[in-house]
C-alpha cells in the first residue's frame, strides 16, 4: 500500500496536525481577512440572539405598559415600541452585513488557500524523485489535486464557517439563557442531551461512509482518466465492453457508498429538528406550569406584580417566550454542527492525503560541483564567464576551502563495479563496469528487462546506485549538482513527451532563451525543418494532446531538435526509432547521426542494424554485461550478440 493510501487511515494526531497546517496557510497568507471573519461571525451570532429574545423584551416592556395604559383609560404611548422596532431593524441590518462579510471573507480565504496549496503541491511535485511516480498512479495523484483540494475548499468556505458560526451561536445562546432564567436554561440543556447523542451516532455512521465515498471517487476518476488516455488501445483490442463492465463495477461501488453516506446525512437534520420541536413544546408546557404554580404560591398571578421570582430566576410571559425561542436557537446549531460533520470528515481525509504528498521526501542533492560557461584562458585551461560561449567546464570547489578548480566538460563516463536495485532486497544490476570515452558511441543490446534503460537512468541520477562508483569526466557524479548533471545530458526516448504549445515552444524546452534562428537551426540539424515548414502555421503551429496531431516520427524529430538545441556533450537515445516505420526511421536516424557527431552517445536499440557502427556494443542479460566489443568482434565470437543478430542458436563449446 502506498504512503498516500496509508495516510487515509490517519490517527487523531495526524488529523489534528493537518488541521493546524491548514490554519497556518490561512493565517499566514490572509491574517486580517481570517480574523475579521471570526469577528463578523460573533457579531452575527449576538445579533441573531437579540432578534430571538426581542419578542420577550417587547412583551414584558412596551406591550405590557400599553395594556396597562389601555386598561386604565390612559392614552397609549407607542414610542417605546417604535424605538425597539427601530433598534431591531438596525440590529438586523448589522446582522445582514456581518453575515455577508464573513461569508465573503471565508470564501476569499478558502479560494486563496486552495490556490496556495495547489501551488505548493505542484512545486513540491517537481522536486520529487522519479521513484515516487513509479509507486503512484497518475489517477491517484490527480485525485489529490482535484477531489481532495476541492473538498478542502468546500469545507473552508462553507462547512467550517458554518460550524464556527453554530458554535458561536450556541455559546451566546447558552449565556443568554442563563442570564434570563437559569432554571429554564438547565431544563433546555437536559432535554437536549438525547439530541446530542442521536446526532453523534448518525454523524459517526455517515462520516464513515463519506470517507469510503471519497476513496471510491478517487478510484473512479483514476479509471476514467486511464481509459481516456488509452482509447486507441481500447478500440484496437475491442476492449469497450470489458472497460464498460469494469467501470460499471467501480461506479456502482461509488453509487452505493454515496447512497449510504447521504442516507444518514439526509436523516440527521430532520431528526434533530423534530426532537427540537418536542423540546420546544415541552419547554412551553414546563415554563407555563412553573410560572402558574410559583406565581399562585406567591399570590402575584392575579395582580400586576410581574415577573415572578424563584431562586433568583425570573419568570414572566416574556421570559418564557424568549426561553422557548432560545431553545429553538439552541437546538438548531446542534443539528447544523452534526450536518457539517460529513463534509468536514471528507475534508479531513483529503487534508491527510494532501499533506502526505507534501511530506513526501524530495529528491536529495548533496552535489557541489557546478556546470558553468567557460572560455579558454592563456594557459589553455577553462575560465568561467557569464556569457554563453558554447563551451562548458566543471567548477569544482574543494571542500577544504583551499581552492576552486575548473576542468573542461568532455563527456567521459565510467562505471566501476556498479550494483543497483529498485529496492534493497532485489538487485537488478550486478558489477556493471564500462568506459565511454569522449565522442564514443556506446550501444546496449539485450532482451527486454535485461537492465539497459536502468543503466542510462543511473547516469542522470534518476536513481542512486547501491554499490560501486560512476564518474563523469573523472568526477564522482554524487559530487555534481543534479540540475547541472542533467543539463549536460540530452535524452531522446521511445515515447516522446510533447506539451501543449507551439512547435517552437516545444523545441525551446532544450534552451529556454533560444532565439527563433537557433530553433530553426536545431530543427534543420535534426532533419525536422522540412515537415515543420509544411504545417499550417509552420513553427507557430499549436500542438495539442501531447502532439497527437503529428505522426510518431514527426514527434521524434521534434524531440531530437529539442535535444540538439540544448547542445549536450552526452546523448542518451533509448529505443528512439523502435516505434516508427523504416522510411521515417531513416529520417530520424539521419537527424540523430547529425547531433551525435563529436558527442559521447549511449544507444539502446532492439534493431541491431542501428548500432552496427557503434564504437563498442555491450550485451546485457539479467543485469550483467555478458559480452562487449565492436559489431565485427561480437559476430566473430558467435555468442549472445551473434544469436540476436542472426537469429541462430548458440552452440556449446
């Protein structure tokens, strides 16, 4: 199970840590908006509570006075009621403004936080080692960028503010209830205990299914992306019905998890509201009875001496009405908090996956030798310069601080007894020793899975060796900064990766500041200028969907041009002509021959005709070099190479 999937079963400590990190984003980037939104929430909660108890204030105050005035034949004074109504209108306006502000501010903070998290995810992903992408599918990673980040954004902009607002309202309501009548407040809280337990039980079940739903959604999206990328293969092998059947299975599981999750989520609020209605009625009955019996015992019911005081608690018609209204305001936030639990739990699951990706260890680089522009000094040694000279040198600062030496970049690669395994338990390369002198063409041949591509991946340090040494111009490659090491290498792969953009922009990947003239010169060197000039907009033709509007051979020629413009001293050609026809192969081979001149070149090929002119050919089998020599020397041995080249059987000697 991958580390991202393991994190889905996170502990409470990990969840708490994830929540803290999200709040750090909000406080770091939007401190004023973040804290202002909380102030607005509290103002809104206070205003809502005042509007709730307004009826009690009106009944015990202006309306009671107006009734007395009417009963005593006096002129009724409406001004106190008018004043309270104006105050209520002002408070409601403040409530409306504060609700709008906190909703706007939280949406602003949530969208901004989402942006910064996506930025950090993408930036961090650029620093991850290649091995990370070997362990995780694209669909799984994309699910984090889309589902998990969007779920977090939804929680930040809606669920969490609603939760905080509910908590704020609950606290203000509880304080107000105790200030008004502590006896009715205790009765309300006692009656709400069953509501809390029921809401908690429903939320627990719903949350479990919502987490399962989130995982199923990620699997569904990953499968859809996989099928979209492989549509040609699906159609070629008539896989449509099977792909539909598998999608139906995955989608049915997603639907089932969604139904279970929403079944509990949808029943929660109605259940809490109905319990609240019962509580509402019971409190009205209990409050009225208490008012009647206490008032009767004190002999004040039939007089105008209100309110009734009992154990410091004030009982009046207005107080009872306010307490009943407050009980509704007390129950409603409990239901809302339970309702928001589902999206918050989903956000928790997403947060853990997001920070699991952000916590993935980045590619380490302890190198200190740099690649610099250089020109020849009076003594023939390289001298570092700022401008591009077309010549490069290794800048080697010695760790004792004594001096910095410069050596010309030549392209000499040596392996000394190198062992390597993708995991320590399984070594796939054994005692690899090879010498590639500057300008030499070294070819690797052998059966699929023998370890040919693995060797070239060690040269650019996509992976680090288990044992042995690799030297580049007599410098241990572990001492060379990875970016500088890779800048000195050019690669043309079997599967060409082009990007959405113009042909010119794709070639310029090899040298971002290249002029248009340099782009065209590189295309001509790679034998690509002819077909590019015939495109609708020439070099400004936009390539879409990874260049699928071009043929495989044309894509390879652009890849070769991209490599040519980088002008690397070392080239790695990994099955660059294996998936194109023989006529196109000739054009591609001409382009590769042009850029291979004077460069150290490593060639991996199944078509042995393309490696005949190599200076040295190495036959790899089961992670070992079993033969080495020129084409003629290996044929004369009548060993494994002879068998691969002629299709014959090796006879025992």
